């Protein structure tokens, strides 16, 4: 009896052990249907025709898979894909017809595509096309481009939109290498987050290869009338012809940034670093697609004042693309590390003063966000089960994450912390990791060697609690202290706007000034007299500094936000024009939110949105539909 029980027990243990060995490589990802622990995609061979008239990609994806389980099917993520036919192969030469089922579709996750695999089959060829409304693609009419002559299409795969244009295991813990062949109209150029194998010929037939294993959210494609300009030995920029000169001038510090980052964190491992400047409907500031950062044209301010975005996307070549969040709840490992690195790069290239300003602006935004978020959304290791991962994209992963690393740096000293980060990037290179893996590595390689210092950083509070620890750093800027003094004098009426010594202010100083006076100028009251006073203040500032006409997108955004709050009507037309031409979520979301706070504002918002909606990216549409409770009015 005893021996029998022991036998059962051992057998149970053994089978648990072998299963967990086989499955050990996968972690639970609530945002994917895939089963990488049983069958894992390793490589993709993609082949598409880019059909602008139908607004679809049509072609094939060949998936090379690794099978741990010989019985389980391959499960992929899809969203709105038309699957025509599936074939399987054991040698990659001979393919035979296969079967597949598409499960029911979830609003956030899309639908699972299940493909049974015959014995020994390790390749699957899927014939498919995307749908015109694919969430990861935006098809632009010529009128929405700078050149106005040709159409444009670009992808945005992060967080879970790759599945709307590639049937694959769309979880960041699955990394793949890929090749692609892309056929386009002859006048257009295709670019991807990969090596370009087609040389300089513009013949409408382009080939690419990515030899380093990357998560699906980093697969990217852009097609348009693009020109290239070299910026350095391994850096360059692509943009439409009317923008290429401006872009090349604005981004001319890119090579310097790569060199500075290598000095801090070790070699750049991706070969080239190019930037693709997109049309203004691009819904983000930037996207760190490997070898080819995608960027909004709204960073082209003319004075390099917004190139922190390049530092940020470049930094992802270490934090994010090399060491990747395993699931979207670990997103702060990507973005918090990247904001920290971004500021170190800015300090190295533009000096400590610039870094201080950026960090102080970051802290200010974080505090504002903390005042408005629910507790559950203030946690770095956020629980996103059942939610859209794009909901996790607040200042928490970015700024709270960066502040946590700043706290570690200040506690353990810059040199030891730099060594720690270098070893972290090397240790986990080309892997996707969880927050727990990071914490374990942090303990072993930094905290445990100095318990006295470790006691000063409340790790669990940083990672698992809302708000900020009391000991959190509070970055300040001496330049900003002077700006605050000027703002105060002006607000007290001791200085006229025209006398504010703003001539030499940087964009960051302007932003700080506007945010500082905004808190004072905006009068949250219904008293007519106060409102008139607030609007008078706006008039005075505008007359002195022509802020309504500012060509700097960040300053214009800040000013327009204030204009809505203070009912400064002379800015109305500029606001409309801004919302009609720019689709960057970070700008348009707060503007629509501010408008929606009053009944008249809501009316205006709806009138503008009715016209602008068809020009926005599907991701931006989802966001603004929600802000305005849009139901097709
Ligand atoms: N990876 C992000 C963009 C992103 C995040 C896309 C989540 C989809 C889901 C990118 O690196 C980023 O953070 N961009 C910022 C700019 C940056 C300077 C803070 C943006 O777009 O505003
Ligand atoms: Zn980022």
C-alpha cells in the first residue's frame, strides 16, 4: 500500500516535472490565443501584393514551427484576416492541403486560427488577405500625404495589431526571424524593419530579411513615395520628397546618439539605424521598429528641440528590442527602461541641463496622471487581464518606471548602475522576460551585494503598489526655477508679457512656462469676470509671443489645450486645423477630452471629429470614439 502510494506520488511528480519542463518556456499571456509551449513559430517567410485600390495586403505567410508536442495543433492569432487556404509541409518543398478553423472573434483579441499538424510537419503556408479596416494598417489617400500624388500605407503592430496583417503567434514572448517579398506599384518604395536586399532599384519588387529573432510587434512595413538621405555611416532617414531636406537637417544628430548609447550600454546590435518619417496621421510619436524607427513628422520643429523622440526610439534597440517584455503587463520593462536611457542619451549629447528639464517635465506629467488614475492603473506590474493592452499606455510604465531606475542609480551610484544595466542587456539579449525575471536578476546582481543600500529602495512598493514611494526622486531643473520666477512675476502683474525674457527660451522652457501659468490662469469657476480675466491673459501672451501660430507641435498642443480651457476663441481655427491634420494620439486625445468637458465644446468636438475621423488611424479612431462616445453620428 505504502509503496503503491509512493509510486503514484512519484509518477505524479514526474509527469508534472516533464510537463513543466516542456512548457517552461512559455508564460501566461492574456492577450494571445497562441500555444507556444506546445508548438512555437520560429521563422516567417512573407510574400504580399500591396493592393492600394482594395486597401488590402494579399499573399502568403509560410511559418516554420518548432514542435514540443507532436499532437497539439498550431494556434495563431488573427484579426479580420480572410484565410483562403492552408497547406502544411515536412520539408518546405512539397506542400499538401491542410485544414483549419477560425474561432469566434473577440473585440480586443481577435480570433484564434487553429491548424492541425500532420506527423513531422514543421511548415505551414497560409494564403490570406487583410481587410480594409485592419487595425494595424493605415491606408492613406494621396491627399493625406505631403506629396499629394501617391497613396501611402504603413503598419503599427504594437501592442497586438500584428495579427491584423500577419497570421502568427502575436505574443512578445515568441521571437521570429523573417524574410519578406513585397510587390507595390512601380513608383513607390517599400521599407521594412529588416535588412533591405533589393539594393537601390525602385521597381516595385522589394525583398527583406531580418536575421535576428524579434517579437511580432516589431514587424513593420511602410510603402509610399519615399526618398532616402544618409545621416552617417550607419544612419539615415526616409521621408516623402517635400520633407526629406527638413528631416535630414532635423535628425542630423542621430549618428552621435548611436555612438553615445553604445558608450553607455554596449554595441548597437542591429546593423543600420534608419528613421522613417511618416505622414501626420501616424498615431504615435515614434515606434521602435528594429533598424527602422517610425516617426511622426510633428517632431520636425526646425530647431532639433523635439529629437528626444529619436533618443527614445533608439534606446529601445537595447531596452525593448534586445530585452523584451514577455507580456503586456511587463510593458514597463520596455518603456520605463527606455525613458531612463533616453534621458541618459540626451545628457550625453546635449548636456545635463537638457536632461534635467526633460526629467522635470516627465515628473510633472506623472503627478498629473497620478491625480487622475485609478489605483489599479498606477501599478508598474499592472494586471491587464480582459483589457486592451493599449489601456496600459499611460505615464506609469514610462515615467514611474524611469523614476524607479533613477532611484536605483542614485542609491547605488552611477558607475555601478551602468555596469549593472550593461550586464542586464547582455544577459537577456534577444530574450523576452517577465518582471519577476528582472527582479530576480536585480537582486542577484545589485541588491544582494549591498543590503544597506538595498534597504533604501522599496522594490515591492515600486513594482506592485500604486502611487510613488515617499523616497522617490524629484528631478528638478535650475533653468525651470528661473522660468517659474518669470511666470510668477507676470501673473502678479509685476511684469508685462512683452518684458518676459523669453527670447532665448528652449521648447522645454516654453512648455514649463505654459504649464505653470496654465494652473494659475485657468479659473475653474463659472464666474464670468474670472473667465474674462483668464482670456485677457491669453490675449496678452498671444500678442507678445504669437503662440497660436507656433509651428512647434508640442508648444502648439499645450497652447491649444489652454485655449480650450480658457475659452480663448482666436485659437479656434488653429485648433480645428491641428485636429484635422494631426492624428498623433498623445495630442488629439487630451484636446478632444478637454473639449468634451462642456456641452458647447462637445458639440464642436463632434463637428470636427465627424470630418477628421476618416483621416485618423484605426487605433486613434478607437481612442477618440471612446472619448466622445461616438456611435456613428
Ligand atoms: N513603443 C512606443 C509606442 C507604443 C506604445 C505603441 C504602446 C503602441 C503601444 C514608443 O516607443 C513610444 O513610447 N513612443 C512615444 C514617444 C516617446 C518619446 C515617449 C509616443 O509615441 O508618444
Ligand atoms: Zn517607447
